[in-house]
């Protein structure tokens, strides 16, 4: 790459690289400055995945905590403030200050009891500030009503982990905790 004068792909593209959008065999002929050429081919399989099938909620944080899935599971922001996301886009993420555990996004509409027995996936991006500034326990997400629900919290007593708690009265065991260790601060991470 880079030393060739011309590229001709089987889809008539003339760029060094292409993006395959359909399955098939892609062939490129490359020619150098003296007219010598070579050909290469690659079989590409493009798979389409519908990530909206079964989607319960999606929060893009476009200046608010509204659910964009169409299911109406809007969040209620309590003490968290809008900030820039991992790409630097303003007002596309929330900062949770952790003061007295009062900084969170409450999601009251989602009934996690409906998903405990069938399973579900939670995916989000986060970054933690320097460990010296995170001494307070605080919740980032909660819909816990005292009996049922889910919470994501930072708790210094968990050795610097994010604790994911799922509590429901119609499951065995009634509480499941998963700890996601946070050992690198001020860096965006993806938790699933």
C-alpha cells in the first residue's frame, strides 16, 4: 500500500481501500508508476445484525436521559450533570459526582423482573476519575424500589470496582452481583 500509482476494484472504485457492504469476491488490480500491475482477490461475507430486536432501552444522552428505543423508558437525572462523551461531543454523557450517593439516573419504567429468567445484556461506556477523587459510594444507574431492580454503583469498599446488582423476588438466587474492576482511571472503557 502507498507505493502503487493506481487501484481498480471489481466494483469500479479507484481508491486504496474500500468498504464492503455486500457479500462476494472483491478483486483489486494495482498498477505502479512504470505500468507493472498485480491482482488480488478476497472473499467477503457481510453479516447484518439487528441490534434493535428485543431492545428494551437505549440512552444516547442527546442532552437528556430519554430512551430512544421507542419504549418510553426515560431516565430521571438526579444530581448528574451533562458532560462530553468519549469522542469529545458536548452534552452526550453524564458526570456522577458521588456526593452522598445522590448522583444517578433513575429508570422507573423498566421491570427487570420480566428479564431475569430469559436473560438480558447491559452495555455501556464509562470512565472513572483519578482514584483519589472517587472515595464516595455513588450510583450511576438505578431502578431499585427496595425489593426489585438493578443498580450500577461505584463503591470504594469493593476494592475499586463497579458493582452491578440485580435484585428480584421471583428469581433464585434473589440477588446477583457482578463486579467490574476499575484499575485504570481517566480512560474510557466499555462494559458489557
